[in-house]
């Protein structure tokens, strides 16, 4: 290798000087050049191979992405999720999921819809569906600002709003009736009643003291009192729900008879209304019962396939037939006659027991009197 020495002088730079005794050997230079020349092709070849490998990798990735699009790319569903958040939609879905046929259709259509959404055409149309979904979701948000009740409306509220005319009519009619009765009480009944009370006080003081009771009506109390008690016991036995009528606070039994009649109708009207409502709703209740039986039978199946649905339907129909036969046997004429005979026998047994007990008491009393 050449050797350099710096020449010291007064100048600011030391220029290296090649000493004549340290000149490079020409044979060494030639061997170095030859080694570098032989190494250049190998480096170029390696760089070319690396570049080719990288290019092939990129091409393979592009081809694979075209032929096999990513599976995890899903169709946007912001609009669908937005619609599902509405109470009306949630109640509708709950109702449909309670119907066996709807459950089966949903279970069998779900895989088909999923395969369609994951198909290549839908994946290629993903940018368009993204735009449509965003616009539709924005439109729903704008609609909610105009109609805020969409986020709170339910079927119960819709029914209440539909009944508003009837509700207001009933409310104001009741208010008008109460006002009319109040005016009649103040202007007709109370003045007439006060005059009667004044006249009663007068003849109680001057002629005959009835102790505050009406003269004619109170004379009928011995006859109307037992009738009132019998009537009250009968309708309380069959209509137990209601407020009892007090035996005090009435000037005569005829006045209490009027109160008993009013109390009887106040107990009867709700029972009749309930009976009419139950009778009119009987088909709906039976449809709900049939639906419940089908759902229970469907829950016992291994899947919601069409064959399992068919098996569940046959099982549910068989169960409903057994229920119908059992109901006919328990409510048929033969059952009613048997029940009547049993009640009659029980009544006879009770009567005989009472007679035996009465005879035994009489014997005991006779023995006591004989000893006395």
C-alpha cells in the first residue's frame, strides 16, 4: 500500500507527499482490480433475483385479491340497525318470532340471505352499497328530527290515540251526567226532602211520634225487612265482589230496598261485561293457545327445518285433538247428569245426617227431662 507523509511548513495546510521509496506495487493493483471485476456480476445477479422475487410476490397478491376477495368484508347495515331500534319494529319482530311458521321461514332463509350478501357481485358493489346505506341512514335521522315520536311510538300508544275520541266522549259525558244529577239534587230533591222532613217533624210533634221514621213506609218494615235480607243473601252468594249495603242509616226498609237494588246492578254489570268480553275474545284466546302448543312442540325438535316443522305440527295437532275430546267429555250432557246426581246424593246424605243428629239431640233432651 502507498505511504503518505505530511511535509511540515509554515503554511496552514499539510499536503501529503508520496515518498519515492513507498510506491505501490503494480501487481497488487492488478489483482485488486481483477477481484472487483469478478464480484460485480454476482452482485448484479443477486439484485436482479431479489427484484424478480418481489415483483412476483406483488403479482401473486394482486391475483389472489381479485380471485379471492376478503371474507370479512360485510355489507353495511347501518340503516337496517337504525330501523331495528324503533319500538314498533321491535314489537313486530317479537310478535312474528312467536309464530311457528315465521320462525321456520326465518331460520331457513337466514343462511340463503347470508350467502347472497357474501357473494362476489355484492362484494364488488360494496362502494355503492356503502353510499346508499349512508344516505338512507342520514334520511332516517332527518325524519326523526321532523317526527320525534318515531323513537317512542308503540302499539299501545297507537291504540290509546285511536281511542281518544271515545275516551274524551266518555269523560265529558260522565261529567255532564254528574253535573245534571248534582243540579237536580240541589234544586229538586233537597228542597222537596227538606219540606218532607219539616212536615214529619210537625206531625211527630202534634199527632203521632214515629221516632224520625216515615209514617207509611215504616209501617211496611216487618214485611219488607225479611225480603231485603233474603234478596241480599242470594245475590251476595252469586256475586260476592262488591261493597255491602249497611243496615243502618235508612229511614225505612223500602229505602234500603232501593239501595239493595242499586248494589245488585253495580255487582251484576261488571260480571256481564266480563262474560261478554270473554265470549267475544274466546276465538282469539283459542288461537293463542294453539300457537302456544305449536311453539312448545317446535321447541322440542332438534332444528327448525321443514321436516322437523312437519313433525312438530303433527304432534301439536294430536295434542289439540286430545284436549278437545277431554273437554267434550268433561262438559258433555252425561258429565253434567253425573255431577247433578252426585250433588243430589251429597245433599241427601247431609240431610240424613242432620236428621240423625236432631233425633239424637231429642233423645238426650228426653233423657234429661226424665231424670229431672
